[in-house]
C-alpha cells in the first residue's frame, strides 16, 4: 500500500510525464510544417508516444498499489520555436527537470521505506540517463552544424535511425 506522500508524489509525476508528452507532440507538429525535417518530426512524435507510455506505467503502478491515479488537466505547451536548435535545447532542459523529479521520487521512496516503489523507480532512473544522453548528443551535433544546410540534412536523416540503446 502506498503512503499518502508517495501517492501524491507519484501522481505529480503522472502530470509531468503527460506534460512531457504534450510538449513533444507540439514540437512534432511544429517540425512537421518546417521544410526538410521529416526525420526530426518522426523523432518528436515517437518521443511523445514514449512519454505517454511512461505516464501509463505510473498510472497502472499507482492503481495496482491501492492508490488512485489522477488524470491531470494539461497546460498548453510551447507551440513554436525560433530554430530546431532551440527546440532541442528546450527538450534537454525539460529532461533534466524530469530527472530531478525522478530523483526526488526515489528519495521519498527511501524516506517512506517503500522498497517496492524504490525498485519500480529504477527503470525510470535508467531511462532518464538515456534520455539525457540522447538529448545532449542532439544538442552537441546541432551546435556543430550551426547553419550548415548539408549538416542539417544529415542530422535529419540520421535521427530517424537514432536509438536509445
Ligand atoms: Fe519520461 Fe523523458 O521523461
């Protein structure tokens, strides 16, 4: 059985994952109307789906442990970006915040002596490491590319095959 504190904290994470999914959905929609960003568009939409999966995993866990997962209202995310680089910078910043939030959840699970939740959260800890690495790689590449159109072409092509593994 989850403690009230653990339940509340996990429900806050449901909101965060839902907001992440919305944010990347908006990035996908923005990228889709830019010329030559087919790969990036696909990447953002896929990433949005992954965040939804992170949210669902939490929802099922909360409910299975005797809590009640609250489906949250969502704020409208940022809709447009001055450049692809700025979209990826936001994505990276966002992932860092998510990692902090996961770390905070892990700390609460230890405080509450909730070792099942601690164990459950390890998947998220690893996932965040990968997401941060991926976002950092994309930012580094875009930094190198600058305004070089052929570099951007290759970035868009390569991101379609990018995997977190
Ligand atoms: Fe589920 Fe990228 O945080």
